[in-house]
C-alpha cells in the first residue's frame, strides 16, 4: 500500500522558515517526477516545485529563490525548504510522487 505522509507545517511569522517533509512508503520513490502543490483558500491548486530523477528542478515564479525542493533516496523522503515566507504563501501544501498524493498539510504565514 502506497502512502505519502507529510510533516513540518504550521504557523510562522513573515520572514520565517519552515521545512516540509513527505515520507513515502512502498516502492514508488524510484519513480520520476515528484514535487509540491499548494492551495490557498478560494483558489485553485498551483504547482510550487518539482524535482526529477535527473536532478532537474522547477519552481513557480512566486517562490523561486526562496523555496528549495530536494530528495533523500535513502530515506524515501521529499523535502521543501521554505525561506523568507510571506503571508501569500499561506495554504495547504500537497506533495506528490508520480500519481500518488499526500493528504496535505497546513502552512500559515502571519504578517
């Protein structure tokens, strides 16, 4: 059974940092294409960051230079380091690995 379990969300002041983790069970971590989406209240889900087996990464323009996604293959874990957080980064963050999704975790940035 495949499971993605997210952790690391919470409440932080603007300018602060958080690191999200997405731990995967099952043999899916070798699959290509993983990353993060987020959904703010009343808005559509949007892509935040992607990472591929080649090491190539892709970021939304709004987070480039502030967020970094990485993977630890030995731990089957995907990370999203978020620095210089802004109130507009508030939302529910979802990790995905190929076609599998995490349950979502709340990130709230206060001004």
